[in-house]
C-alpha cells in the first residue's frame, strides 16, 4: 500500500540501472547481444523494447618496418646486425556510434631483450579521422604521442604504451577511433626473433599475430696471413781440389832451362867463328 501511494498514485518513474561487462570471448570475436526487460505490476506483465548492443572485434595487428614512413613489411625477412628498425603495433578499429565510452586503449609488447635493444623511443599516430568533445578534429596520420605514456622494463624486455584516460573519454562516441604505435629497436644479436604484442580495449585483452625476423652471424673478414721471412740455407763452400803433383811442372822447368843454355852456347860459338 505504501509503495502504491508513493510511486503509483504519485506517478513516479523508476529507473533501474544494471551494469554489465562484455565477456572477453565476445570482445575477441566481435558480435552483438540483445537485452529485453520485463515489468510486473500487480499481476500485470509488461515487456520493454529490445535493445541491441554491437561489440566490435578487437583485432590487433603486428608488423616490422624500417620506420613509420616505410610501407615495406620486414616480417619473415632479414634484419642486419646493429640495424635500427621499428615494430609496428596496429590497434583495433573502434567503430562509431558505440554505446560505451572509451576508457582504455593499451599496447603491451614483450620483446626479446637478448636480441633487440629498446631505448624508449616510440611514436603514436591516428589511422582514422576522429573528433573530441572540446572540438578538436584529428586526421589520419596525425601524431598522438603526447596523449600517451609508457612504462618500460628493459631487464625483462617489456614496454606498455597507454592512452591518457582523459583523452580517451573526450573522443566522441559518434567518431571511430584507431591508433598505431612504432617502437624503435636495434638488433644486437644474431638469430631468429619472434615478437607478439597484447592489445587491451576497455578491459578486454587480445593477442596479436606473431612476426618473425632473421639476423645472420656477422661475417668477419679474414685477416691476411703474415708471411714469415724465409731463412736462407747456408751455402756450402766448394773446396778447390788440387791436382796431385805428378812432376810434370819440374820437368818443364828443366826443359826450358836447357833450351836457354843451348841458345847461349850457340851464340858464343858463332861469335868465335867470326873472329
């Protein structure tokens, strides 16, 4: 009776708010869910209209590029040792005319710190046009880095990039929204490297595809071999072989002496004849 007098006779309208949370599975697949309410007053049943809620599919994508200006994918390709490159983290497309306000849009990358070095350099860009409640109009390609913050753990190889809560809530529900992140890395060790990231939208976390890159061992140039100086072998002195003295030399001398004496004797005899 008191309820009847307070609310029915007075014509009061009662509004019941029943908070709901979208299940993770539906966020991963996308889809819609319907809801109908029933009201019973004093034995009379009334049915409300059916509302339809559309849940976008959270579908993050991962890629590898040289920088944010490069369109060539390096997924499955070679990255040189000590080369600088970027992991490209593409967030989910949040459609316009949604029933829920954005309050979380996060990128979490667990990179391989043994192969890749991250020095905290990153950039964030819009991939669609959107508008905020304060009248700002953003175009696809506009940089949004200043509306984000990061938390880095270099020892574990983890980096989280999150949009500021106030900025997300300022995005009009009549605007679509999507952003992408570029993490600048340097390859510091050879090998095959796999990388995946986790994307969270309003409490629903989804894992991206996995990218793979390869880095060969650095080929070290062969050092020219030093030629050792050749040691010259000592030459053996050939000893002069003296021929044996056979007596011929003495005989020859005697013969010459005899001839000389003979000549002198002949000359003396001829001189005597002339006289």
